[in-house]
């Protein structure tokens, strides 16, 4: 008897024979389509296995009936969509049916089949018949992408995105679908979901021909592509620990750390037409919907929705819209209805695209190429474009007091929900980033306003700005009012509890940040900004932490070194009740108000060095300056600022408390009173309370100082940018080994000391970072001397690992004690991810 040759595939009609064959060859069932149909019918309680089998069989046949294939995918999509009104649903079980279907589809191998359908043409050689993708093929792929996208928010969504991300060829192929009109929206959405599920940023260099792909995108496709760029160049996922500066430093200085964000930014900025196209998309597109007489953007949207709903009962198409099909926009309205382009999805997509474009422009201003991007955006006339876009916004303050406004069900009268909220916030963030320590911030003024600023500047004395004549008037805002004035006017009218107050204040504060500008301060004071912000704190109970913090930060920039601002402040705090209310608010929210406190102490010491009239005003008339000048109050602020932070809980939000503490001590050292402050802290505060229940007060302070020294004076931080920008000359004692190297550019971050404040540290860094175990008895000459700090085993701060090269630099500085200028970057927050390009 001759034995027949064993089959290469399992027997599709007999499970028994297939199992026997598997025992001999190890080749058994691998796909659901290989299982006999009668078995599937008998063991399954729904039609999903049969549906998956049908799709699997068609996925291997390039000549299958593609129309029927499309309809089968449409049935699956309909099962994953919820067509019921949210108002009429039980929220807890609204999507249970869709979730169960997605889980069953995943368990029956549906995702594998969908990926096979998506990737099948890529198996053929280039330029062959089946490699070319027709409109029918692209519609099928769009349906596959839509189904996968609908599965991502379900309970199996993480498994789906993980499976897709594990196959790099799938991700690269999906990028090619961004260039097709029928697939670019839904492909972009799925890629965004995949990238957000991944814990590390995607290196765009790994995508083949990514620069060529971006250049060939149409405007609407590029705008949609910004959803991916927003993930690729965002700093949200650079660090495993998103908040702790200590943990960030440790990760950043590890050998395996690579800043993918900066790599992606360099790749994108190398595309010559990218920024011009993004600016044009951000400021030039028509803004919809708008109706005459509507008092708010929400009213406009409600009117538009009602108009669309009025037409829907009369639009009953019978067939799917194939010619103008666009995945993500063309969709059914009910489970059985044909697929038609949804006008609501279209207009929503356009609005989301604009938000993403504005957001991406802001992200480019946060990287190491910030200065170059600021210059380029200024040349592209971003400032006048944003000013004109701002005119199209409708703010809540523009609603009449007695006007009835539409509001969504379940939302109170103060709710600001509307599709335009995100755009307004990203708009103000872009303004903030464009102005932050920028040489082009005066482009936010109109030509007439610039002339006013110049007249003020001519009377500013030592606080004059030198470069106002260099402002390019062709790049400025058009009309009588510039963008800065428009923002101030809206801020003054917005309700106290408005979410936008935080972003409006941030935008104006970034304009003032950097070099203290007397002319800009007076310009804004003439428009009532100081009066408005200070009165808002005094007359209202501001409960929102963000609004309070932005208000204090803005006040600090408005009054710094400006005697006229303090006189205006005195006119606001006219009674003891108002003054006490303001001081109570400051003391109750020290993390939020510490920048204002720092501004007070800086201004106090500045005015003390002025002429006798100003000095007398400081000592006798200014309530704020007299208050902050009291030694016991300064000591109390020092204690409170130190106790609310420790090395482990330092973040970018509260590290400014440590910097403010150092400002107090810098001035104390200049007046030869540092020993008095430290001894008072030790005598009066040590042992009274513990910081976070573990570390004594002075030990915590010492650890904070050592962290500060390691964080700001690390070998990858340098003050060369400060030398160049402020024309400060420092000794070259630490540059012997790096004379020919380009300087490392550093960037001041929000919450950190300005260049003027940093100058105070130039002579004092040696003394302040000494240990506090000083001799209790003062030397005969009256000067306080300090011991060199000794390292103790077991100190948590030892984990900071200060480099030996830093220790050598400290020793060099001690040897050159006669020097008056010390190379230093003290009190500046230098974010390594935001270093400027040299």
C-alpha cells in the first residue's frame, strides 16, 4: 500500500483529520477561515466568526467583489457605532453593546484580518497591477482604519494599539495613506491614537521619506497632519516622571537618554516651506460659523446645528456617497442608512485642524530652536495675522447683561463650553510663546502705539530700551490698536471666574518678561491694567489657583523697578482693610504669589540705591515696600518658602520658591547680614516643625541649596547667552579647555529669575552655597565666615552626583577671591530641552 503525500494545509472539511495532521506535521489551524463552516455555526453565539471568516477569504483574493467587501466592512462599522442620542441613554451602559462587539471581534482574530486587508497590496512588487490602489481600494482601507479607530476607546483598545505599534511596517504604511484624499483624515486619527498609547516619542526619521511626504501634502492634509506633529514634538512624554525636577535631572543625565523632541524639530524645520504654510493655515482660513446679531460663539453654533437638523428630514439618499467619499467624514447616520458626507463632521474637522496648527506653532517655540523660530514667524507676519484672527473671536464679555444665551443641557449659566474654547486657549498660548524673552514682542503693537512707547522710553532714564528704533514697522499689527491692547481690553471685561483670564494674563506677562521695560510697563498702566488686576484681587475672592497665580505674576512684572507703579498701587490700597485683604491673599497663597514677593524685594533694594526723594518714599510712604522691608517679615517669608518645598517635590511650578528664597539671601549678603539671617533661621525655626514630617528645617534648606547648585550649575548649563544678550562680561577662568567651542545657549523659563535678578548673584554665589554650620561667635572684624560643606553618608542629596569638574571650578573661584566678577548662571532656570541654537 502506498502512502499518500500529506497535505500542506489543514483539512477544511474535517476537524478530526486536521487534528491528526497537526499531530504528525505540527501544521494546524492558524486562521478562523480554515475552520469548517458548520463548526463555526455550531459553536458561536453571534455572527462575528462567520463575518471574520468571510473577510479573511476576501483579503487573499485581489480580484474579489470589492463592492460587497465594502458593504461587509460597513456592517462591522455600524455595530461599533452608537447612533442613540446621549440625552436618552443611561450613561453607565451607553456603549456596552459596542464594547462587547469590539471584544468579540478582537478575540476572533478580526484585528489580524483587518491588518491583512490594509497591508495586502504592499506584498506585491512596485509598479505592478495589484500594487496600484484604486478609489475602491482606498475606500476599503478607509473603512478598515475607521473600524480600528472605533475599537481604540473600548476595553481592548490598548491591545489593538499595542499590536499595531509592534509592527513597524504597518505604521510606515499608514503614513503613506496620509497623502490620499480618501484616507488622510482617518489614517491621521488612528496614527495619533497609536502614538499616544506608546510611552516613548516616535522618531520621525524612522518613517521613510517623511520630509517628501510632508511637502506633497495639500493644505487640509497638512493641517490634519499637525495632529501627529503635536504628539511628535511635544514635551509631555520626554520624561517618565512628568513633574519632579529631581527625577527629570536623573533621567536626563543617564547614558541612554535621547531627546527625541529636539531631533524631530530639527527634521521638520529643515523643510523650507513648512512654517510659512502653517502660519497661513493658522491665520488665513475662513472662520465659521458666524451669523449676524449672534451675541456669542455658542449661539452661532446652536443656530447652525438647528439649521442642519431642519434640513435632515428631507435628505434621504438611498445610496452610499462613493465619489466624494472621505474616511472620517463620510459616515452613516443610522445603522441601516447609506454613508454620506456629514456637514457637522466637516466643519468640526476644520475647527480641530486650526487648533492643531496653532498648537504646533506654539510647540516649535518651546524647543532649542526657539530664537530662530521667533525670527522666522516674525518675518512671516504672524503678529498682524494673529491680530486679525483675534477680531473674529467672540468673548463672553461681549454678551449683553440681560441677553439670554443658549447653553447645553446640564451646564450652568457660567459654563464656557463651545467648540472654540480650545482654539482661543491655543491662540493665547502661541502669543505667550512668541513674546517670551523675544526680540520681536513689540510687533504686537500698532505703529501709533510704538510711537507712544518710544516717547515713554525717552523719559525712562537708566531703564531705557536701546533697540526700539530697530522694530520693523512692516511686520507690525495694522490699524489703531495692536494685538496686545486688544488682549488687555478683553481681559479687563472678562468675568473674574473666566477660564480665559489665566491665559490672557499669561500672554501679557510674557510680553513684559525678560529685560525690565519701563516704557512697556507705563504703556500698559495707561490702559488701566495694573488698576484692574490689583483691584480684582482686593475686591473678589479668587478661588481658582491658576487665575490667582497668573494675576500675581503679571503684577510682579508690572511693578518691578517702577516707582510710578508703586505709587499707583498705593492709590489702590487706600484703606487698611484693602491692604490687609491683599496681604492676606499673598500670604495664603505663597506658591502662587512668590514671584510678586520677589519683585517687591528686588524693587526695594533698587529704590534704596536711587536718589534721596525716592529713598524717602520707600522708607516712609510706600506701604508695600515698608512691609516687605521689615526684617521679621522677610525671615517669616524665608521660613515659609523653605518649608513648602523639598528636593523630592520640586517641580517647575514651585522651584521659583527656592529662587525667591535665594534673592532674599543675596541682598542680605551684600549688606553683610547673611549671618544674621541664617542664625535667626537656625535659632528661631530649627526644631519647631519638620518638613514633610521627616527632615529638619535647616537640613532641608541645605539639601535644597545643593540641589539648586547641581540643577543650575551643571556642566551642560552655561551663561554665555546671558553675556551675549545683556552684554555682561565675565572672567574666562573656567574656559581654558573650551576656548574654541561654541557657547551653550540657555533659556529662562517661567518662574525663574530674570537677567536683572541674576546680576545680584554674580558676587554672592560663593557665600550663599556654603554650609550653615558656621561659628556661633562672630570674628572681631564683624564679618561672618562659613565652613566648607562636608559630605555626609546617607544624605539623600548625594544622589545628585555633583561632577568632579564642578568641584574643580569651585576651587578655582575660591583662589580668585579678589575678583569682582564671577562667571555664574545663578538664579536662572536653564531648561536643557529649551536651549537655543547658537
